[in-house]
C-alpha cells in the first residue's frame, strides 16, 4: 500500500452523523418538535412527504421546498417551510467528532483523500457540507441528488470513478456505510466496503490500522513532525481540505 494514493469514502447518516441511519434504535426523531412547536402531525407528514416523495428527492427529482411546502399546506400549516427545514436539519446534526478526527489523522499522516458518499437531498447536502463544517474535513462530497442515482445503483460509483479519474482495479478505495445494501453494491464494483455500526469498525479495520502503521512521528526542534512513506511532512493541523464539491452542475452538490 506504500506510495499508493488511497481513497476513503464515508456515509453521512449513521456514520459521520450519529443518531440517524438504517437502525431505528439509534435515531433522533424530531416528531415531538413538529407536534409541539408547529402543530404538525408527524405520522401524516411521514405518509404524505417522506413515503410519497423523499426517494425521488434523493435522486434529484423535484425541489424540497416546493414539494414540502405543498404537503405542509395540505396539513394546515401556514408558517414558513424554511422553519420546518431548519428544525429537521438541525435535529439530524450530531457529528461524530472522534471519527472525524480519525479521518483527519489519515489525511495528515498518510495523505489519504477523503470524501463523503451519501444518499442525500440537495439542500441538506449543502447544509451538511457548509453549515456543519464538513468541508473542513473532506476533499469533496458525492451526493445522490446531484448524481441522479443512489448508492444501490452502479451509476453512483461509476460517476465517482469518472469524476476522480480512478478505478478500483488500480486504486485502493475504502468505504464505510451503515447500510448492508450499499455495502453489497460497492463491493460489486470493486470497492473495499465495510459495514459500519460504531467507531470501532473504523478504528479496528485492518486496512485503516495498516495505514496508521505506515506513519511515523518524530520531534524536531521541539515540534511534532509527521512523516510517512508518501514523503509528507509538517502538514497543518486544521484538517481543511480543498474547497470543492463533486457530482453536480452549478454548486456541485
């Protein structure tokens, strides 16, 4: 693995953001806020919006504010749709900073390129990237709404290969996701994909541990200097990657 550029992809909900994902036991529902603050029945919203429209929004079909606004009107809500969206986005925003630090360490010590790979609606993708500050940890974000395909679809991965100019035959691509279906799809295109249930699945992963083992740390003139087989040294500690997004047209979200 030495002298090879490694690409790391991580899911968002259920991985980078805790309390959400395919496992209902770890979700952080915002039902109570909808009911008490906005007088919206969460079950009716689920049926009319999430069940009926959300999958299409994840594929980039339709506009969240327009569709959600129409549904909210049908439910008798006369307030701002932006207030509902802000309640939703801010409720599902519990970042796992231990995992983010692990990603940051791999970027600094062994030059790993790190990206988000997420089934995501475009407005929330922008919120996650910019408002939650994940732009400071990752080199880019690939989101289903921008690509027009979800992570169970081979087109999602083919888009990434084309955008980055990589192939799983010639490049080591690591992927952590909390959905078994996504893991199967990624493995089918040659990615080294792993089911993520907790931070231990990342920290104890054999390939991650091997990457960590390739870095060395020494003290030079009283300062910590990180060097490794990639010839990187003295990298900054702010964890900031290039300010760009991948997988879309105008704003690349």
